[in-house]
C-alpha cells in the first residue's frame, strides 16, 4: 500500500494513518516508539527534515579497475596487448582525475567460464613499480610486462583487465637518490591528453599500441539511446 510493506500497513491503519499525507503528518517520535527508526526517518524526510548529512567530498578510491569483456574470443597476444593498453589508458585517466598515483598494478586474464567445451584458464599477476606514478606510458609498460608473464597460447580469452592498487595522492610520491617522481613535462602531457579526450571524446588521442580496428571491442548493437547525454540521440516524437 503506497510503498509501505504489507505487514506495516494494517498497523499504521490502526493508528489512523491510511495515506501518505497522514504519514507525513505523523509524530516521528511516536512512529519510532511503535515501529522502528527506519520508518521514523521516512516520516522525517517527508517533513523535509534531513536525516543524513550530505557528503560533499567523497573519499578517494583505493583501487581502480577496468576489465570489460571482449566482443569475441581473443587468442593472439597482440590483440590482448591492444585491449590491455586501452584499459590501462582508461584507468590511468580516471586515476589522474582524482589526483592519485599508484605503484602497484594487477593484470588479469581469463577465458569464458560459461563455455565448458573450451579449455579454461585464469591467471593474475601483481606488478610492483619502483615508484608511484600517474603516467599512462609507465602503467602500460607495467601492464604489458604482466600480460606477457601470464599469457598462454591455445586458449580463447574472454576478458583481460587491469587493477590499479594502493592509490595515494600524486603529490605525496617521494623520490630518492635513484628514483624520481613523474617529471613536470610528463605530467603536463598527461593533463593535455586528458583535457583533449574529455572535450572531444574518448580515444581522440591515444597510444598507438592500443590498435586501430579493435575487432576485440565489446559489441553494443542493442545499446539504448543516450537521450540525456548525446545531442545526436535525442528522442524524436
């Protein structure tokens, strides 16, 4: 009954609360005594009294993952490398948008477990960087090194992916006598790439090793039109 559970509706009706308007006008303290704090908060929200503080600053991510499935099975190392390069670029851009850096990368590779007739294989490899970075090129290099370490020929792979682990603020990366944080010119280059791709669309500027034709890309023939975010896909009446 108007969104209230069947067990609560008769108990509310016994108190004379038979409509949303009457529920709004109920005494929150009395509702809590008779029912629970959840229903009390519902009444308070109906009375425009906030029960939870608005979280203006969301906490920083601890990990970032990018591992879409392929549009078709992939067997060759070259195509897997193209896909992983693309995913590493996406994850790195998302990480930089939050001002973070990472010194640990997890690479994942798996076949399609829903096809038992195919040979099955799943593997991950943790790659530790010598120093924290937000540079896409360094992350791609680490990801491809990990991919070569777990790739096995003869399997039909359904998915590969990258996890950026142990994220921390980029400005807190400490160098040493032999290790230096990302150079200012590299950071400026990454910012320029991100700004360009944000303005003109994803992958407008990308690394050549991410491929051109991308036959492994996830198919989206039945994707719903994006009425609220794409001018060219506005609903026509």
